[in-house]
């Protein structure tokens, strides 16, 4: 797949007519600061289409990016640690669960981004189990492979694959643009 155009449309926090327009949706989910927005930016070859931050919990809405005027990349808030109140964390968790599991919206694919350097955490596996339970079409991206020591690279990816199970795991570096083509190929629906 070649991305020729990408633009931010809007952020939503619940039911919205834009989600009902019939365009396919590919959702990006992962822990706070795992690089969801950076992965999106690397895919569209733009530095700041999706806003990034070193501040965990920056994304607080469901952000929609129109790609090639034909489908949406959906940047979901991160789960896990954020520098926000418990009430806001709970609200973001409810928003994620609503969009993925109880809303009427169908995602063509779900891109679950994990940190390749530290491997899948319990909350990553919890989300993965929920996605499996709801029979979602899952792509696992192991981002930040550039942070793994060369001597540990193969064993770390083997460990990730073992924990993730039968899902395809794409080694990725948003920073070095490694894995972009593989992910774009998997996103075709």
C-alpha cells in the first residue's frame, strides 16, 4: 500500500457522525508512550501529523486521520501509566473499551503496539486477550527495536513471539523507519 495523502480530521470522545461515514477504520492501541502516534507518523511519512509527547497520556480522544481519502487510521489513547488523575485514566479506559468492544463501529484491523525493548506487559496481554475474545483482526507491532542491543535482538523477538502466540509480530522502529513496508502490507484489507 502507498499512502499518498493523510490529514487529521478530528478527535472524538464518543458516538460521532464521522465514524458512521462508511470508511474503513484501522485502530492503533498500546500502552502510554509506546509510540502509537510515532508509528502513524512514520507510516504517512510526516513528522507531526499525529501529535507526540514524552508526557504519558497525551492522547485523550479517539483521533481520526483520513488516509488516501478512503480510510481512517484511528489513534486511541494509551492504557497503563499516565501522568493524569485516576478519574481521567478510568475515563480513557472506558473510551477505549467502548470504541473497540461495545460501540457499533467495526475496525478492519487493530494494530496493537508493544515496546520491543521491554516486551509485552500484563496490560498488553490483557488487551490482546480481549481483542481475541471479540475476534478482532490483530496486527502486533513490536516498536522501538532500535533500543534492543544487537546481541539480544533475536532472543528478544523470539520471546515476544512466544508470549504473543500465533499472531504476526512486526519488528518496528518508528525512529529509523524499520518495518514500515511490512506494516503497510499487513494493513491492506
